[in-house]
C-alpha cells in the first residue's frame, strides 16, 4: 500500500513536469509577419511576446517583471496591449522607462490573428515554433 502511494505520487510529479513545458506549435507566416512587422529587431531571432490587458494594473505590473523573469530575452520582447486607453498605457510605459517593442490592440483581434495567449507569455523561436505559458 505504501509503495503504491509513492508510485502514484511519482507519476503525478513526472506528468506535471512533462506538461509544464507546453506544447510546441508552428506559427503561420502571416502571424509571424504580424508580430515582427513593427519590430525589425525581432526578425530571425528567438523572442518573447506578452499579450496583456493594457487597462489592467496587475497585468501592467507584470510588464515590469519581464526583465527580471526572463533576462535572456531583455532586448527581444514584444508587448501587445489590448487597451481602449493607449495614451495612459504609453504614459505608464514611459514613466517606468520600458523600452520594449509595443503593438496596441484596440479591437482585440490582433491576439487572435497572431495565435497569442491572453495575459500569457508566448516564446517564439527563430524557426517559428512557439510555446504559450502562464505568467
């Protein structure tokens, strides 16, 4: 009995670690162009996309944590903000010296077209495979 419980716990741990990495998908050419169109510095490089609610203070606070959380992507981050108040978002970004590439999604359609997870981080490799993770 004791060993079966341990076996079950080990299986649960192994399963959760295996699922943590997310599943890789291939990004379509039009989605890739949509993401890299404004930010030439992202072409042919691995980069990170954070698609977030630009009117949400908690979501915005996560923008400030990106550099600490993912230092290897420091100069390769694209922010996609779904917002109805772009002036306020731009003010907050400038006030906090955030210099990432930015795309404003005022209609909410950009994230769907580019296959981005809402309020999630998407890691895109230069071979255009991507993984969406919670942040």
